[in-house]
C-alpha cells in the first residue's frame, strides 16, 4: 500500500481511496497493539527486559531513519497492492 502511494501523484483518482485504506489499516493495527499485544508483553516480560527491548527498537529506528528506507519501498514489490 505504501509503495503504491509513493509511486502515485496526489491528484490521481485512486490516491484518496488508497490513503483511506492505509489509514484504516494503521488504525486497526494500533488498536490491536494497544488492546491485545501490549498488555500481553507487559504481563510476560520483566521491566528490565522491556527496557532492553525498547533500547533495541530505538536503535533500530535510528538506523532505519539514517538509511531512509522509504526510498527502497517501491523496489520491494513486484506489483501494486489491490485497492480494497
């Protein structure tokens, strides 16, 4: 979905529809994380493990930010995702 959007012009007919689908996918993902995943992680991991995981994720985020992965996204798909 993101790869499709990066290749599109905002004035294309399908752009707004794809943005709406992406927004819904992100909102659903956030809801799942906050209501299901995060409570399980908090329950199953010690505070020290959570801190280590957070530090690892932050380091990965900073590394990805420096590499600008969004410039590689379109090259990772053979065909555009279907419009749902």
